């Protein structure tokens, strides 16, 4: 069995593509048009894992409720210095600045995507 993708609904697909494709450097691999939405599949650099962004044609004005079950998406990086510089260029801010977490022997930080989903960054 392989893990293929996780799906989230997005309020503004252009803002979400700017975040996931342009900022996080995920690759838009393909789109699928359905009767009520368009699906955007973005993959990581090795093409093994994808995020499906679902842009419903009738999106609630206030967006979607993230509920209390979903935690976050996690992405690995090579350099917090480079990542932080790129974040500032795109106008994003950390919700939790980078810090060392000895339990996992890694530096982590958090920010939010355009829909308020938590994004964990790990080095």
C-alpha cells in the first residue's frame, strides 16, 4: 500500500497555488474538472506524495471550517535561513518561529496557508 495524497478544500485557488506551488515549490502535476469543482494535484520534488487542492465552484464566502481533527502538513527544508528569506519575499509570517525540538532532533517552525491550515517546517 502507498500513501497517495491528502485533499483540502480551498477558498481562493490562486492564493493557494501561490502558496503551495510558488512558495513551497510543489509541482502542479495535473488538474481534473468535475461537475462541481476543479481538482489541482501538486506533488513534492520526488513525485511520491501529493496534495489535492479542491476548488469548489460554489465556495462558501467565509471559506471552510478546519474542524478540530486535522493537525498540519509537514515539509522538510535544507535551510531555515533561505526559507525565512523566501517567506518574507512572499509576505508570509511564522506562527511559531524556528526552534529546536530535542525529542525529534530537529528544528521546526509553523506558519499558516491561505485557508488557515497549519504548515510545519522541519530541518
